[in-house]
């Protein structure tokens, strides 16, 4: 039997994941797995109404249930100035409602009890007397002059308008439109959906009344930032707060914000003096925590007769729910939506965005997305599809004609982004070849003659990920750098501590591999630690595909820092001068004599035992990396669908995904990220919907109504890749966690439209459900 | 979500179970597979004071053809229906329906009888029984009675079953030669309730339709038997015109409401399309194909 | 609160006796009473399958079964799979084929897969996707889970063939 040499874990090695050993044994440690002595359980009483004035709250019946320790209301929190908390977008949010409830499912009271079943029993007994008010469920309604005022508690807030924001050059764009031969427009709605990681949000708050130390085990994608915000919100000294984000069962943006449940559980633990656990159920997760999208978009594209895009004009109306709590950099009121020119060389563009309060859950998280780039990518890719139809051009051809050319990089976009690198035509070509595009077009033509509906969808996305630089991008004022601390022990084994936090992305493996590449220590010998604020350097966390671009860069830089010191130690051991030492694959040697070398392990030992005079002992370091720019992953996705004219059902026959995320550290993990992202994109395109009735009742409040794709519906993906390194990233990587969710929805929808466009159907908003497809066919007299 | 408190009883015999139901009346619910009832308890949509679990009673998990009847026991589970060669060869409407119930894990525990007794208008088995013209045996401590499937359902989650009774057997006329069936279900994903489903059971005689059964799922306050469509098929030769006519009648029998799954018009159309397709499939199977 | 009842459940081969409220869900009995936290909870409505365990060898969503219903029965959870420290082939395959990311659905996925392979030792991709369609994964897109189950099937077949071959050689 052939024995495989185990891979060391260099960049490009698909080594198996280090973290898997505990998960496959059922030995992961998620928040709900934590049980502390004396721990109490919290349940939340939530509003059944979307908009109502609270006349009274009675807690006596709940309090009387045996096992109930405390019932917490907003009035009690107000005594500690905790009834309201700041949001990540500079607004305020009720922790527990005192004056009004503003969305269905809003937190009104919390019951703390000795048993979770008892806490639930008692929470149902909290009696709230409401005066029901008219609900506002769309931003269009919200901005009508006579709309009910949702945020009547805010000084100076006289309507439901939140922000107005613009990017690009209006005059130049108007000029481009004036010169255009053709103008194509598209009004589309990217509906509200929810990240729904399989693990819901939760906390075990353990405030030690003797020492004042608070240990918070939290489902947090950003433990350090959360610690700072907790210090500010709760007025606790930051050094006394320790946030531990243990194993996280998926995040996708849902675990970026701070939720009222975290705050109340912490306050309850502080007041009662015992640990308090709160883990939301699925329905609570869906109705009250960070939703995504809910963008109403109008795009206009100016074109020349030969199909060149001359200008782009976009109007956006965002539905932000009852509190403006979007997780996004402070300066950018609609996230990075202004990346809306996408993969195309568009000379003039202008974006106008407005946001409105509605009686819906707050959050506005970037669901597997870098701050609203998903909505932007969707709009431009759908608009280009419309342009292809209008110009009677092939959707691949019109893209090839308008792509930013490889030689144009670095490319400054009309809305102010400097794209780092790209080769869009190449990715497109790889995808077309893999699919067999031309023969499928022929098949489509033949099918069409027989009245059968088949479509081929194309989307060529460009993402912008990896925020900072810190001078432009911050969260609640905290600059978006990230950190890595590396300690190489005397035996040559290492611990790497990071400011980011994996939720399943495989950081324990990927980041160890960066150390392997830079220092030559096998990945198996590099322990990666994250998520404990007492034990890791400060960082902004994992979201917006920023871990590899920022945390990964920090890891490379700290490794290089140690390598420089290691060189000096090696020079001492080899009795050579520092300048003559070279390093390759974990070995230090004098230039020209590679035979005589010292390994990184030799050097590590010497760092503690045999140092040159005057040198500090140890081989440790920390780096805080502020990226000079964002990174811009891209790719082309192709989808083939068949449509049943009798039912409107869409069957995805094939999907080809070609991604370019720069250098791939662990190709196996990268592919896994893309598979997952494509599946979420598929779900969003066809089934995942959070919607509301006229009274503001949430119609997607559990998995019966909020549909997630299973193994049966999910398409079988065919993968391809190109590699265009980022020129400014230390190892050329760009980040990949979100590309597929950003890029794929438009490919799916374009495929459906491609199948029915000849019938005069030009748009079907997501989710593209069978009844909507049938209705569109029926309207054109084309349904069975 | 967690259930409210209740008392739990796990009788070892049917007599014991019926005695408990007699004593507890409306305060009790029978627990069979529990795949609908336990979620309702967790959501606190139902909070019975007592549960009577019949899973410990022996000999309730059966499927057999005897005395001209196919008999289904109260604990016969969806998964067994899915794997039954008897159903696959002679009762295709059941064999088609079984793997489309909920999801594979739910099918491991959920029972046909439990699903029928639950009487969700979006449930599948009631429709299948309507198409098969089944009888339901309802047993209480003092009496046993038989009710036709078409008289059993009386509205959403509402049936002829009294709180003191257990649905102790489902009886389906044994399939004769030249019988074919089909169950077509439109669902948004695995595990979803039907948007629309149509059950078809055809028995051919001398090239003509001897009898036809058509049931409709999720298009009314209860599972619907499309009687006029069935009548139009009886004695007819199954050509395109007849099929279209029957399908149109089935669509008329549907009383759908608009919801997130689609409009009234859409659902009615799917009934029509599925009835056409179902009749064709059942016909082919009756002739020994597919 | 209702009256507690005594139950005895054989969990991973160990007889466990406890007094439980009838309303206690099997998943909470496993997680809270026995502290076997490898079985997870992902929804309330019997959709996600994160809580899947084997009851008498059959996959069951343990959030949709009462602990009292398990009285006298055999329950297998993920904690039993690496008996004596050796990984079950399905565990090894999930790691080898990158069939997991966050790990939250993994115990349920593996237990459902084991039951599938017992019933169908040589499943097609379609069989696997069909069998796993009651278990939701939010991370992997199922591609590598399917691969892992296929690969475990091959491993298990090979392992089953080895003793047979050895026996044949001896005779």
C-alpha cells in the first residue's frame, strides 16, 4: 500500500481541517452546550403586534410561578439607564420596550427562572395591555406624508425618513444619459431574507458579584468590538468584561449585532448574582434578529447603439425596520452599495439612497455579504441582462464588451472604489467552456421551437471585501484593522491568536497554513486561538469576507516579523552576518551554502536558550494590520434551468461557478465556502423570504414558512477557478466566504428570465417561486 | 419552544387505551407518531391535559390484504409505506404519496392513521384515501363503527372521530387487475406542505374506466373528493378529451384560497394540470406500464 | 408542573434512569439531563434535523419525541460513534471529504447517513440526497456531505470484505 506523505500545510495544500476532530465526535462547544453551576434560564416575552402603545405591563402572575427568580421589564432597565442601547448605525434601539412596541416580536419583558421550561411558562403569563396603532410595513408607506410616526421618542424626528446618501457624479451621469442612444431601466425589489445559521443566537452571562468581572459566552462574530460596546452600553469597566465566543454554529452576518437578549441576560446576571443563559428559539431568531436586504432599487443604464454602457443611475429605497441598526461602516449609510457599477467600465454613475423606518424587525445585516454589495451586484447583473435583451445581444457578449479590461487595473470606479486586480474575460471564458455554452444555446433554440422553456443565466460579479483601510471604514468608530499574535515556543510549536472569529470557515486550519508558508512550521504544530477577548489581540471580527484579507494579512506580517528575528538568531547560530542569511521552507542558511542550515525549530529553541548578546528573549510578536485597500474577488456563474409551463416550477439543471478569489490558501476549504455560498444564493433566489401582512405580522417566522434548501433541491455545482492575486495583500489572497451568495442570485434569476424573455417577460422579483413564474406565463398566454 | 405540562399515559392494550379515552374525554389526545402533535404542543397551539400514547400497544403496525380489503393499522408508518412492495405493485397512489410525506426522518415515526386523524387540509393521506374510497374503522370502549372516508372529514383539523375513539383500522377495497394510481404533489421544497396535490386511482375494465377516484390536497378546508370528475370518467374511454374534461371538473371542485404558495387561479390550474398528468400516469400503470 | 415519571433509557449502551416531566423532549433529556451535548437544536418545527438521534437504530428528530416515549428503548447519539477511540467510517469520511464546516448539523447528518448505509450499503448520489433531505446544512451546500457518505460507503464495504477474504484464505 502506498503511503501518502502528509502535507505540511503550505499555501495551496488541501490539508484536512484541524477543527474537525471535535465536531465529528460531538465535542464542539457551542454556547448552548455551556452549563455553569447555579445557572438560571431566561425567556423573553415578545410583542404580538407590529405597532402598539404599551398601556401597562403586569408581571405578578409570571412572578408567582414556582421557580421564577425575576421578571425584568423596560421600566426596571430604565432605572439602570439600560432601556435603550446604541445601534451599529448610530441610532438607538429599545432593549425592552417601555413606551411602544415597534415590530412584531419586539422584546417586552424577560423572565429568569431555574428551569428553561418554567421560564417559558412564566413568560407567557406576562400581561401587557396594548393600544394597537396602524402598522407601516413598506418604506413607500413610511414616507407618505400622513404615515404614522414610528420613532416618536426621538427628538427632532418628525417623519419616518432615516438618511439620504449619494455617491458618484450626478452632472457627469446626466451628461452620459443625454448622449445615450438607448436607456434601459429596471425596477426591482431585493426582498427581506434572513441568514438563519443553524445555531440561533444566545448567551451565558456570568457576572461575578464579588469581583465585578463579567464573563459572557456569546454567539459573537466580533467579540472584541462587542466587549467595547458592552463597556459603553452597560457602563462596565472594559477590563472587567471578558467575551468568549466559543464554537459558533454558523453566522453569515446574523451574529454581528448586539441583541437585547444579550444585554438583559447580562443585566439579570449582574442583578441576581448568578449565571443566566438565554438561547433564542428559531422563531425568535427569525422575527427579531438581523435580517438582510429589503432594498427597493431602480436602475437606469445609458447605452450606445453598439452596446457600450455609458452611464448608470441608481435610486435606492431601503427598509431598515424600526431601528436603524445596520451593521456597516459609519460613513456609508447604505453600506457599500455604491459598488453597483460591478464588473463594468462605466464612465459615469450616480447613486442616491434613502432609508425609512417601518414596523419591522431591525438589523440590516450583510447576510453572507460585504455591506450590501449583494444588492448592488444583483441590480447591475439584472440590468445588464435587461440591456442584452433590449440590444438583442447575447448576455455573455454584452458583458465581454463592457468588462473592465485586465490592463485597466488598478481601476478607479465612477463611485470611488479602486479595484485592485482582475481578469474578468478569462473567468467568463473558463465558465463558458466548462458549460458548453454554445451547444446549450442551440438546444435552447430547438426546445423553443417545440414550446419548451429552457434558460441560461449569466452573472459576472465583482465583490468588494476585506475592510479597512481603517481611515475609511469603521464599526461604531472602531477602525477596521485586524490582528494576529504569534508565539513560537522553545520546541518550535506555535500558538497563533487572532482578532477574527471563525463560525465554520476553517480558521484553525487556514491561518495555521499561512504560518507554515511564512515560517515553515507544519500546520499541525500551529494552534490557532480565537474568540476570547482576554486571550487574543483586539480585532474587529469576522464578517464581510474580511478574515483572510485582514486577519490573514496580519498573520503573514507577524510571521515575517518573527522570521526577521529568527534570521538574526540563525546568523548567530551559523556564525554569519544577518545580511547573509537566507530562508526557505523552514530552514535558515548562509547564502550559497544551503547544506549547512538551522531549522525554524532550532532557531525557536535558541530564542529561549542561546541568544546573541543584547537580543530580547523569545520568539513572539503581534501585528495590527490596516489594509491599504479592499480586495475585489470576482467570477462568472452560469445557470441552466428548465421550466414547467403547467406549474411554473423551475428546475436548475446545471450550475457552473468560476471564482477568482486570488491566491487559494486551502483549496478544499475555499471550494467548500463557495458550495455553501451558492446554496444560500439558490435559497434566496427561489425560496427564502421574510415577508409581512398589512398588519405587520411576520410571515416567515419559522422553518415551515421560511424555506431553506435541502440536499434534494440544491443544485449540483460544477466548479472552476482562475487566480488573479491581490497586489496589495501579503500573500495575494482576496477572501471568498461570500462571493457565491453575492454573485449567484442574479445568475439564477437571469436564467429564468432568459427562458421566458421571448414571451415578453423581463422581470420576476425574488424569490422566483413557481406561482410567480406561472402567473407571468399565464399573463402572456404561454402557460399550460 | 417547549410544551405546556400534561399527564402521560402509555397503555399496553387497546382496551386500556379506550378506557382511558372514555374516562378523559376531550382532555386527552392520542399520540401515535407524534410528528404533527408534538410540534403543536411545542408551539402551544394545542395543550391537552393528557396524552395517551398508543405506541406500546402490540400489533397495531400492520399492512395486509385480507378478505377483499387492504388493511392499514394505526401504527403503520410512512416509512413502511414507502418501502412496501405490495403498495408499489398494487396501490401506486399510496406508493407515490409515501415518499412525498414531510421528510425521511419524519416518515420514520409518523403514521398514516395519525395523519388522517389529524385532518390537516394540506395533509396527503386523507386525499389518497378519498381517491381509494376507503373506510375508516373508529373504535371506542363501547362500540366500533365504520365511516366512509368521504364522510370522515368535516373541515380543517375536524373529523367524525370522537374524543373517545381511536382510528383503529383503515380499509381499502383490494385492488383488482388493471388498476393504476398516481399521486402528484407540488411542494416548494422537501418537508413543505403541499401547495396542491392530486391523487388518482383508476380501475380499467375492457378498455374503459371501471371506476375512478380523484382526491385533492390543500385546495379547500379539507381534503376534497372530486366526485363529478370521477363520475365523468366512469364508463368512458380514456382519450384526451375525457381526460381534459375530468381535469376541468376536478379544478372546479377545488376551493383554494390565496396564500404565500399562490393565487386561487394558480392552484386551480395546478389541480387541472396534475389531474391530467395523474390520469395519464395512472392509465399507463393500469395497462401495465410505468 | 406535572408529575414526574421514572424512565430508563439505554443511551449509547448505558442504562440511564431518571425522573422526568412527561413534557420533557428527548433532546433535552439527552442534552440537559445526561449532558450529551453533541445532539443540537436548530429549530422548533421538526425541519432542520440537527437533533437527529437513532432510536432503536432508526433516525428520529429528538425534538419531536418525548423522553418518556424513549422509556425502555435504545438511543444512539454522536457520542457513541467513535467507540474505543476509533472513528466510525462516517466520521472519518466527513473529515476527509470536508463534509462539515460549522459542525452544528454534523452529528445529525452522520447518524442519518449511518442508517442509510445500513439499509443501502451502496447508495447512489440521489439516494444519499433523498435520505438526507430531512437534515438541513447551512454551510456546505451538501456537495461534500454527499461525497463523504459515498466515501464512507466504499470504506465500509471494503472493511466488510476484508474479514470475509481473510476467512476465505484460511479455509
